[in-house]
């Protein structure tokens, strides 16, 4: 369903991104629901088959294919964005025979099926299933809140970051804890997200984000999953979101943090001492943890690891958080500002920007989030966690090395 009736560019682009994320989610679900695809997704190779690259890397093909579908669908509707849609994955894929192919969406289902079958070493059934999903348009209703947006932002001022399947390990392993509804899932399929973030080409601020959770509700009768999609817009001084801002009147004892299970033990212990171990949650997936903050399941997601997350992990959720009055900043910058200028300086700590690589690094690390990060729901939440960390570090330390 298309948007018409005088809606602005923002509404049209946002609806396009929501549609693209829903198609991506459908492909992700398909790969787990169809035996011809699921066996490729989870099969561990042994013996003489262990060098057949396409089996071990089918998860990579799923990532690449979803990324290319998003780039294709958005590029068709917004040609000015072609060449400015960036993702985690390289579109080149090498099959088990050593033949290199460029994963792309072809003009027809048949052509796409031929390409994917060739990439999958002749597995026609898998190629046809994927091709059909690539070319089917998802039927979704237009969110009335999107229809009403009038926040025009010229597309030629914008660029996009895509993470096609964030938390790939959870996607492969599967699993679902039915009892976790009011707190973050520690692991499993609900931690998987499709992330699309729009940022300013000049300036780099995130202005629009879509976070899709493909695996939220499981129907035991038909063995099928369904998901949720969340969006946020923050541009030209206006904010809009599918979520409601967090309740600023919540009591202080509801403050909680979500961390990665691989977080530094000393860093985690410092936060447990400051806020209590019962208020510290561990969860998989950077995008999912950022979504937990946006949904109010946690007040803050903090990562101490330098370069532990990337631009494609945070751009979409960042826009969603900005639309709700929160944001994402560098942890190191916050600690430095706090020590040099006091708590009031945190309100002006620069938000992470998405348009420039780190010239001191190479490859994917050029797009890493340097200096750790803090994703927060409100200035109050940001101040609380930075104050606790700054006090633990000592008066002269501007890093987290002592934690």
C-alpha cells in the first residue's frame, strides 16, 4: 500500500523503509521455517563436505540477500539514494566451487532464482524459495502516524545504514523464553533485529530509524513467527515515533541497565555495586539492547568496549531514541565532559555521528563506534550512569581502564 494525498517526503520514505524491513523480516523467518533453507542455515559440515563454503556461509548469504533487497527496494522508489545506502555486508559471494557472484535482485523471480541457485551450488529448491520472498511485496497497513508526518527532508541530503540481521548467532541458534515479557530477553530469536537508519550526509546526525523484530510472537499451532516494527523520526525540530516517550515520573528504583553478556567483568561489577545486581540485565544483540531502552525495558544500554559496535548497529535505534528524547553518545566523551565540566555538561555531549570513517583504522573498523557507547532514554538516565562510573574511576581518570 502506498502513501498519497499530499504526505511529505519524510512520510513516504519512512513507509518505504518500514515495508523494506517487513520484507527483510519475512525472508529471515522463511530461512528458519522452510526445511530446504533451515538445513542450510544450521547444518554443521563434517568429513569431505567441510570445505563446501556455501553451507557454512548460508547465514552470510541470508545477511547479504536481505541487505541487497533493502537497497534495491529503497533505491527503486528513491533513485537519489542509490549509492548512499550502506551496510555491514559485502554483496560479493563465493560458492562451493570457488565461483564469485554478486548477490542482487534481478528483474524477475525466475532470474533471481537462477542467480541464487547458482550461488547455492545448484540447490534449486532453496533458490526458488528465496527468490519468491525477494519479489513478494508484504501487505502492511499504513501507520496513521506516518501518514500524518509533514517533516520534509530532501532525500539528496540523506544516506542510510543497514544491518540486515543483527545478532546473527542468536538467529542461527534460535530459542525463545516465553516468560520474558517485562524485561529484556537474555538470548534467543527475540534478540534478532533488522536495523535501518537514515542520517544526514552533511553533519551525520541520525534523523529516521526503523527497528524490526522478526521473532516476537510464536504460534504453536502453525509453527509460525510474527514480529513487530518500530520507527522514529527526529528532524527539523520535530519528533515522532511509533513508541511513547518513557514516563519521567517513574521512581528512581526502577532504573535498570542492559549490558552485553561479553561485557568486561570489572565494569559490570562496578555497575552492579552502584545500581544493584537485580537491576542489571544481560542481553544479546546491540540493536536489541538499544531497542530495549527505547521500549522502556531498561533505562540505559552501556558498552565499555572500544569499537565493540558499529555504525550499522546503532544508526537506526539512535534515531528512534532521539525521537523519544534520548540518544546515543560515546562513553569516553561523557566521562571526560563530566570530569571537566560537571554533570550539566552531559546535556551537550555530542551525539554519535554516522557520516565519517575513522581514518586511523582499516576495513570495517573504520565504522566502529570508538570509545564505547551509552544509549539512554533520558538525560536523567545518562547522568545517573555516568556519575556512577566517574566516581568509580577516581577523580583523575577519564577512561574506563580502571574498572
